[in-house]
């Protein structure tokens, strides 16, 4: 009885010793796990609302808005080399046209945005808008189109603290911004008085509208 009980233990010990003798050294294996993150981009906008007319200058030679409209675009991306574009548009009798220009082609902060009357029978033509965006505004040639200066601010990355620098494209009439990955807020505030030579009795009563768009698609 004692021999039968000890025999399996002895055999097992012999087997383990044999395996150890023939094992290769070292014994190791690796498995590589790869995770791929696709590009992420999200752009949202806060609505600046609407401004009322506080007063007209004597003889309807100027207009004063009751508040400075300010809207903010928030851009979230994981791409450290992302470029986004600011574009402006207004609706004319021939459809939407570019309504943004810069007073200085070397300065993307000196922006001007043109508003178009949306009242039926008083919608401006594309020529009325381009008279202003070309930088040669004449009140007799831009009926039902009014421009206001647009001041950008913010543009600071929330993680890195870097500030996006805009570049004005005078041909496409848009601003491009190279931004770092993270969250960047772009705020644009409208002046409360009209741009020179864009407001007169040629501008009829009604609602005037302009649209700002931020996108990663260039014009």
C-alpha cells in the first residue's frame, strides 16, 4: 500500500525534471495592442441675438444700435494642425454672396460685415454688397446694405494657452486660423454704429441680416 501511494508522486517529479531540462531560455512572448483615434472636430456657435435701433443721426445720416452683438464659436479638435475658416454671407436677389471684408489685407482683425435687407422688394443686389466689400463704399451704390465693423477676441487654446492667429485672404474674403488641439473659443463683436458710406436713406426700413460661418472647408 505504501509503494502504490508513492509511485505516482515519483513519476510526476521525474516528468517535471525532464521538461525543465529541455526548455529554451528565455521563455517570453509579446502581443502588441494598437488603438487608432480618428480625427475629431466639433464646431458650435452661440447666437448673438438681434439688436434694435436706438436712434438715427440727424437727417438719417447714421444709425446707432442698442447693444453690441457678440457671438462665439467654440472649436474642439484633437488635430494639432487643424485649420478653420471664418466666412460671412448675406442674401441678395441672386442668392447668398460673400459679405465679409477687411480694412487692411495684412490684418485679419480689421473685419467688416455687411448686412442685407431681407424684406421682399427691398433685397439688395450682389453689386450692392460688393460695392462695400470691395472697399469702395458709396451710399448711392449700396442700397439696402449696411456694414458694421466686426472685432474678434478670445482665440486662446484652453489647454496649451496658445492664441490662434488669423490670416486674411483678400481673394476668397475669408479668415483662416491655424489652431492647436484642444478647445478654442472665437468671439466676434459687432460695432454699434454703421461703417462709413454704407448707411443712408437708400436703406429702407426692415430687418437686415448677415451670417457668420466657421468651418474647416475653405471657399
